[in-house]
């Protein structure tokens, strides 16, 4: 058992750009359990504390069932406590559900949206302690989840794996805004299990200093007529490192799968680094799959154009960086959450160009 | 030349043509008119031999031969040409290269000698200028980035080049403005010949102002429901399909 | 049986005939004893009449290899190779050390003629010099005298070790170090022949150079080593071709190719790889585990790789460029076709070290049958590579629903003024494209070949004219029976 729970080294392909063992040091993640709380629970959402005895059937049916990565296996084994949430069949929740992670150590969460249920989830965490989060999300047929995760700047190690499974016609929209940590890793393992299921992922990273942010996605089109899109934009200044690894798998026979991936990074300083690895694994022929990736700096022509119209260089750069990030932000469906992320991006950009 | 008897065709298990009869002689131009979903495109595809169009009953005789038994490329070599409603784009294959490959494949199939590149180029150039197909278009990849009008002109150029015996024009007027339509129609009219039959498939009467048919057939719900001379087109235009179909019933 | 099913069956039956280079030349061979040990290494070195330094170099590599593990990261699967159950040296008996064409065994001349490579200079393709490597030895090299006049050295590497030891010492192992990887280290220990090219300062090599590799002997691996050095301001275009007999066994081919381009020099390296791919059930075929790397050592130097990979049961190959010199240029143009049970894992590495370096990657992967085809590539921009530029286009075409197409690009940038762009698409031969071609009279296979050649066009254009037509035909032949 201890072997299976070992931390991945950089020799493990998926952890090539994130040296977890080194960032954690000898202490590792430790044995502690972190906490998770819901600010104000919207009417109609059921909640169960995973630390309590007598788990209800819906928790038993789904908890710990999705195959996670090596690190989420550790949180599953070690976390005592966490939260399970359920939106019952047909229930459409208008209010935003705020989910907050705090404390040091391992923590788990489970979210189940039953058939036709809909929810908007805002996920945040306290950045002052090292944490390993394992989050399972189950979307029933026609369920809809809008998910926005904000990762504030942190001097600690922040690791979260989100495993998602989508039944037919379920739609997931996830946005991941990341401002870096000593080591920040968000991993999304998404399986489109029913026809008509859609996953739309977007994210922005604004990094400075010696911060690191790794977004790793694995989207499996297990059946045909499923759709996935990904749009990730990254800005790295100082000695920061921005990582995107995205793997799209189209299973044998999953005809009619449609997938598009874009990852772009802007490097603002000589010591910043971007590592992009958009990957395709295709086992069906009737598919539409494409990806694009680019690293560069601001377009010199655009910069000149703005300056020629009288905008000082610093402002012009600022404007262009905002513009670069903007299309990933417009994907956030909920206007309040979109403005919240925009605000956080502005603050981070002031840091970067200050 | 073409004799279709009681033709039933199913696509994906659904019957589209339900007992169609049609006879076209050499030297004649026939028009098939009909509303959307009447089976016009199915008829053109089944004549050209596209996979997935299953003949469940009836026969297609072409110069005394059972057309249905032949693979599409053999039909092409034997003179069946389908000008498609949506000509296909093939990236990386230049138009000239495609014309040359197709022409020589047909010649080989007929046991004729292949034409050399220069001979083909000369022939193509001559016919291309009449249709306002530029040299530059011939150098581009087949249909890639062509406008609707360019694609249709290229189809007619191929028709002129391959000199088919039976030319089927499927909605050749769709997506064309009036000038482009006139140009295409001139091209088609120039190819009318005693040894050639044409089947012009269209939704609208306006194409038939330019390509005047010898006979018009109205296709509705998988069958020919009305037939007549060129004046039938005007009647259709005036009354609409619904009325004609009702009258015929 | 429906006509379509019958047609498919006939096409599949015809497949066995499609590999037209599958014959065996019946010729008396001399081999090293089976297996791999220091003795094998000594045997090979002695056979080549090598100096002591070369033997020591090989032995050091062999000792190193013993401690290394076979790489497993590529998406290829094969049973464990028993390195002791193969021959590491096989040569036709009585191969003279320095051949003139008149001395070459007529059986060998006949073999190469059958492969479409006539070696008699009066019959040879005008403007192309050939080094013919048969199993472990070079059996003939054409136009050597003509090239000598221009100062170009074009000879078997075993000859170069004897005749130009200083040049060989200066460059051998400097691009692909002895310790580079398992297969390269194995090659360093047991390499037998290959080609050595040196183009002196300011010389534009007057003809295309080429090496034709033929595996003939059974149970034998081929381990060639090629070095091409383009001195300042020179230019050379080099092409290699490869074939092997049809056999039920798998044979190993582990080559190392090192290219060095000095200031303002350019090397164009083209490969048409047509090793026996195995039969339609995946039986037999060559394991092609090859390390190829070019070093743009000088300013404004350029190395361009073009490969058409249609053969081999397994291809494991990443021709790469180290862009060390400022303003140097690296290119990689690739067509990889995998049909039946073939597995290809191929791509490139572009390592940008110098300022204003540029690289371009165009990869076209075609998968058919039950084959798996992977593009794996790295573009790495180091901190000092100001204004580095890369563009990568990586397209996959799938024919049928039983095969796989995979794209694994790594993009690593550490310089803000660098610009790296990568695009990838996946498509299939659309049913309407095929029907359109058929309607205009093209046969099924002809239509597939036409569409696939269109898909590959950007890469085919890079080949020297003499070989482009052959390669186009090969693309068609490799896919026979894939659509039915």
C-alpha cells in the first residue's frame, strides 16, 4: 500500500514539469486532514459531512469511485472528512454555491448532480497552508454545472484533482483562474460517458515572482457525439513557470467526437518559462479533433499601433495583456463570477507590470 | 439511352424513391423539378453510384446495360457525369493534377491511350478560357477556397473535358448570381449534342430560362407526378409545387 | 458474398505481393558468431581492420550499454528482444577492402539493379552518387573519383576510419554521444558500416549523395553509422533508401546518423524508409530504432530532414536539430504511414540555443488497418535563444476505425522574445471526397493515393526531384487494401 501512495517524481511523464517531492520537502503532505465548508447553502442542495458515520446511499454510490491519479489516491486514503453535496433530480439552483477549502493536509469533496439538475459552483481556498484536494463530480443526464475555481497566490503547495463523469447531454463548464503557488497543480480528469455530453474548459494564469502553476487535463471521449473545448491563456513574468498539459482521448468507436484545445502563453521576462503539451490520442476515424498552442510575447505591431496613437508603452502593454486573456474570461457563464475573476486578474496584472 | 423502371431506393433503411420511371434519349435535355426532399439528389446519386443508396426494386438501364451493377468509376468511364451540387474540396491536389488523373483513368478504363501532360494542358486551357476558369484556379488545390460560382464553373469545365454521354446536373444553379448562372448555362448549352443526353435537376424554374429542356418531369414524394414540355416550368412557377402535386393526385 | 466484400478479400490477398523488395539474394556470407559480447565487438573491429583507438571506443560503449535499459516511453509494443539471439556482423564473402566496381560480386550488382539502384556509373541515375551497404558492409560506392575532384569525401565509414582517422575522431560521437540512449550506445559498440561524407569549405557538392541500405541475411541486425560534415559555406544533399527481404522474424536495425553543419553550411538529408513492414497479420518486419541528430554548429547553418517512413514493423525515430549557431535553421518534414499492424512513433526535437534560430516542423501521419501512428516532438527554446521562431504543423489522417493516431508535442520556452506556434488536426478521407474521385473515373486505390498524396504534398515537395516520384508511388502502394 505504501508503494501505491508514493509521491510521483518528475520521471513520471505527467509530472515532468512539476517537481512535487521537491516542493513538499521531507515532510511530504503529512497526515493531517484539511477542511471544507459551504458558505451559505442554497435551498434544495443536500449536504453530508464525510466525517460523520452512516453515509447515505448516494454518497456510498459515488464516493471514491472515480479513478484518480496517484495524488488523489493519497487524499482518498488519508483524508478524514470532507463534504458531499447533492442536487436532486430536476432541481435547478439559481444561487451560487460557494465552496471553501481551508487548513493543512488532505481533503475530499463529492458533488452529485442528478438528472436535469443545475448548479453554479464557486470554489476558493485559503492559500496559507499546503493542501491536497480530491474532488469527484458526477453529472447525471442533462445535468448542468458551471464551475469557477479561483486559486489565489500561495507560498505553499496546492494540489487538486477533479474527476468528473458526465452522462448523456450533461454539460460542464469549468473555469480555472490561477495566480500561482510554490507549486500549484490542478488536474482535471473528465470522462464524457454519454452521447451529447459536453465539457468546456477555460482558464487564465497570471504568474510572477517564482510562482508555478500547472494545469493538466485529460478529457476522454468514451462515446461518440460528445464535445470538448479547452481554452487556456497564461501570462508569466519574473521567474514564474506556467504549465499546460492537455490530453484528449477519443476511444475506439467514439465517432462524431468533436474536440478543440488551445493553449497560449505570454512570457514577459527573461527568466519566465512556459511548457505546453497538448496531446491527442485518437482511436476513431470519424472525429473532429484539433489543437493549437503558442508561446510568444506581445505583438510588436499592435504595441506600435497603440503607442503611435498616443498610449504610453506601459499602458499599451497592459491593454494588450488584458486583451490576450479576455477570450478565456468571456467563457465564464455567470456574470458575477466573471467580474470577480476579472478583478482578480487586474490585481495580478498590476503586480506583473509594476 | 437511359431507361429507369419502377425504381425504389432506400437510404439508411428509409425509402426515398418509390417507383420512379424515366426515359431519356440521346440528344435530349430533360429537367427534373421538385420540391425539397422529393428525392432529386437521391436520383442523381443513385445514377452515379454513390454508396449507401440501396436499390430495393426496379432497374436502371444505360445503353442497354444494367447501370446499378457497375462501380462509380466504371460508370464515369462509360460516360456518366454528375455535376454535383456541392463539389468536394481536396486539399493538396491541384485542380490540373486532378483533371489529368481523372481523364487518363477514364481513358485507361476504356482501353484508350493516355494523354500526355502537354496535350491535356492545351485542351484544358482552351476549354477553361471559355468558362472563365483562370490559369490560377487550375493551379490551386481542387475546389479549396473556390467561391460557389468558381466551383460550379469547374464542374462544367470537367463536363466539357470528359465529354460524357449522360450528364446529370444536380442543382447547378444553386448559389449562383445571374451573371455566373448565364456563364454556366452557356457552357452547358455549348455541350448539347445529338449523342449526348442531359438530366438537369433543379428546384427553380429560372435555370430553365437558360437551359431550355425538351421535357420536364416533376418529382414529388419519390415519384414522377407530372410531365410535360418546357411550358410546365412556367405553370409550376405560377401555381407552386403544392398545387401541381395536388392536381396530379 | 457481396461484391464489396469480395473485392476487399481480393485486395487483401493481393497485399502479400505489394512489397516488391522482399526477395533474398543467395550469396555466401561470413558472419560473426551469434550473440553479443566483447568478443563480438573485437571481431567486428578486427574485420574492419580498425586502429586500436576505435576498438577502445567501441568497447567503452559496449560496457556502458550493459548497464543501460531499453527505453519504454514510446507508444510501441513488441516482445522482449533477445540480444544474444542474433548476429551482429554478416558480409558477403570476399568483399575486397577497397572495391572498384569491376570487383563487386555480380550477384550484388544484380541485387541492386533489381532494387532500382544500378551501380554501374554509366547506367546510374545521373547526378546521384551511391554507397551501397549490404548487411554489415559497403559493397560499392559510385562516382567516388568525380567527387574527389571536388574535394568531397564520400566513402564507407570503415574506409574513413582507416584513411581519414583525424576527421572521424574529430566528429564521431560529438552529435550523438556514446551514452545518448540504449540503441545509440548499442550502435556505438557494434556499428559495421555506413557512410562518411565530408564537404570542404565553400564547396557545393556537385551531385546528390545517397546510401542504399539493404538487409539480406536472416537473424542479423544492421547497425550502420553515418557521419556527414559540411564545412564552412558548403552544401550537400544526401538521401538514404532502405529495403529488406520478407521474413517471419523481426530484425533489428539500429542506426546512428550524425550531421554537423559549420558556419553558413547547409545539409539536406532525405530518407525514403521502406524496410519490410511485416505481413497483413503483423508477422515479421524490421524494428527500426534509429537515432538521427544534426548539429547546426555554425552561424547561419541549416539542417533539413525530410523523411518518408512507409516501412518497418516498428519505427522509433526522432531526427533532431541542435540549433547552436546564431541564425541557424532546422527543418523536419515527415510523412509516416502505418498500415496493417505497423507501429510508428516518430517526430523530432528542435533545440534552440542560439539567437535568431528558426525551425519548422511539418508532420503528416497516416494510419490505416490496425496500425498505431504517433507524432512525438519537442520544441525547446533556451534562455539565450533571443527571437527564436518555431512553427509546427502536425496533421493526422485516419483510414478506417481500427487504427490510432496520436500527437504528443512538447513546447518549452524560456525566452520571452521567442515565438513558438503549434497546430494539429485530425481528419479522415471523407466519403464524399472518395465518391467525387470515383465519379470522375478514378479507381478506389488511385483515389486514395491521390487524396493522401495531396495530404502529404508539403512534405513530398521537399524531396529531391529524382526521388519525389518514387515516394509518391510508395505512398499509394503502402496504403493498398486500406479502403475496401
